[in-house]
C-alpha cells in the first residue's frame, strides 16, 4: 500500500493519442483547431448577445447560456491538451491532472445531457402553456432545476474518478487515448476493474436513459401539438426547428453510447476509430449547438446584428475623430 501511494504521488501517464496516426498529427490538428475555434467563438457570442440584450432574459435563453458554458468547458477540457500533443508532442499528463480531467469530462457530459432534456421541457411548456410560460418557468424554478441537475451529476460522476484513482497502477502507464477517458485509464490497473466498469456503465445508462426518455417523450408531445397547427407554413417551420434539435441530440447520445459500449464489448473496433468517435462527441456538439440553437434563432440573429452594427458605428466615429486629430496635428506642424 505504501508503495502504491508513493508511486501515485509521482506517477505520470503517457497519452498515446490516435494510435497508428502519429505521422499525420500536424494535418489532424487543422480540423480540430478549426472546430475548437468555431465552438469557442460561437458560444462566447451567444453568451455576450444574451447578456447585452434585455429582451433575451427569458428561460429559453437562460438554458441556452447554461448549455454554452457547458460546451465551452467540455471542449476546453480536452482540445488544448490534444493540440499540445499534435504540435509539441506533449503527451505526458500527471496523475492528479488526469483524474481532474476525467471528472470534468464526465461531469460536464452529464450536465450537457440534462440541459438538453430541460431545454426540451422548456419548448414543451412554451407550446402547451404559452400564456403561463413565464409564470411556470420563473428564475427561482430555473435555479432549482439547474441546482438539482448539478448535484445529481456531481455525485454520480464524481465517484467515477474517485474509484479509479484508488486502483493500483503497477506496470504500463500508456493510455491508448488522447485524453484521460475512464475505461482507458482503469484498464491499466493491475487488479480487477469489474466494479469500475459496471459502475461507469450504470451511471451512463441511468443519466442517458432518463434524460433521453424524457427528451423523446417531450418531443412526441411537441409533435402532437405541431400537427394541430392550422398553418402549413407554421408546421413546416416547427418541424424544421425540431428536426435540427433532434439531430444534435441524437448525435450526442449515439456517439456517447458508442464510446461506452465499445470499451466493453467492441474489441474488434480499430483503436483510432474509437478514439475519433469519442473526441468528436466532445467537440462536435459544442460546435453545432451555437448554430442550431443560436444562429437559427431569430432573436439571437437580430441581437447579434444589432450589436455588430452598433460596434461598427462606434468604430467609424472613433476612426473619424482620430483622422481629424491627425489632420489637426499636421496643420499645427
């Protein structure tokens, strides 16, 4: 036990990255850098627009801001380290940093799932009870919902890295992944990992199962309401909006489940394919969410356009003042 504790205090893991694709790291970094930049810029724009526009201080856009914050944390917890690996070959990560990263990824993934479920409920209330929408989803009620989901995710996912960190790591410290994924790390332990494997799977299926069931039920109810609309144009618009939302939701859950199941039952799946799918489920939703929930939303577009026009106007005025000041100095000279 003393040897294990001493080893953990100085232990470092080596992230293999994408097995078999080391020669293409420079090229691989380009799409990941572009997607990460789009995700960061897009989510920051949404946060700024909602903050600045008082008309957007509604439950729907409050949940959208929560989703944007989660997406920023989710992609930032992995992509910067991946880019370090691609450019600087910085594959080493300390024991403590590895398990912190593991917790952040699982915790934020659970919050993302829960937020998508709450946003579906928000749309359900807006369609079924539009007159009582603001009285049902008050600020106090929103804070309670977010707090409950936060505590649920913190407790359930928090035990994953705690249990994993207590395992003895005696031989290999090479992680066949580009970040500290739970199963990739615990497979390095020189002891039985059945409890870790089953607990991780149980948490995943409990959180995903309950959230996904709620989302499906909610969207079925929304579709029923949409079909009752008299206007064909309104129905097509609603179906188009719901379709894009469902695409992001299904992509997030499909890739997440693929990652969980492959580690346990998909030994025939090539390692680089599995790693790619896992990374994309952490990166693609944060990149698409600002587009699906932001750009395609009229209020966000109008708020962004107004702020850009206002900024441009201020910039032009400032430029004119600077030019006049320069002309004045030249005349004086």
